[in-house]
C-alpha cells in the first residue's frame, strides 16, 4: 500500500515490494506467485466464500454463503480504495468459478447428476461474479446504500424465480 502512494501499481516490482517489506525474495515467492496475488489476497479479505449450507426452508436444498466482512471494509477503507481501483482486481472479480472448489461442492455430488453439477458450478460462478461486481461498485461509489439494504437487494436478485434450474443451489450474501 505504501508503494502505491509512491508510484503507479504497474510500475511496482517484486523487488520494490521485498525491499520495502524487508524480506527475502524467496519469502515473497513462498507466499505469493506474483505481485497481483498480494492485491487479490487483500481484496479477498473483504469477502469470504465460507461454504455450502442447507437452506432453512429445505433439507434437500443448499446455498453457497458469501460473507461480506463489513468491519474489515470500514477499517481498511483507504487501502481497499487503492486496491479495488486497480485493473488487476477485475481478474479477481472474475475468478468466481475457480473459487468454487470441488471440496466446497462435495455435499451436492450425491444429489445431482453430472450435468446438474456442472450447471450448478456455472450458476454459482455467475452469481458470485455478479455479487462481487455489485459490492465493488457500491464500495467505489462510497457506499451510497446502507450495507444491510445492499445485501437485501443482492439476496433478492439471487432468489430463483421460475427458472429452469431453480432447484440448484444459489448464493446468499451475509454481513459479518
């Protein structure tokens, strides 16, 4: 974050980061693949795909939970503005499908066909990416809606309405 005060992100090198942090280059690469991953991890702390859980209304229906870490967002507002304003974070927003790991969706494997399972992954990817995009726009626009109103709006948009795949899990957003 300090380096981003000094020069544009695209001009910052791994050498700059390790020098400023006072760590060895090997230490950096033990923890990160590249400098973009540093930003992705900071952005990722603003929300958390905490897992799959059963819906309150049905023991056979599941939902993926995306928790918004509101206290973290408020506490790190200045730093997050820098991070979330960089183009590289767009890649993070679009990484929804990679984050839906097989372990996260394991509870669904027994109850879904292979085709339904794939469709479920794509549906959740679409919803995660959309949720994160809305959260990002809300944050970058200086949070014009109260967070609970925003979360209610997102959850209303994620509620299946007479869809072909309405029986497949959706996503629910919560505030932490």
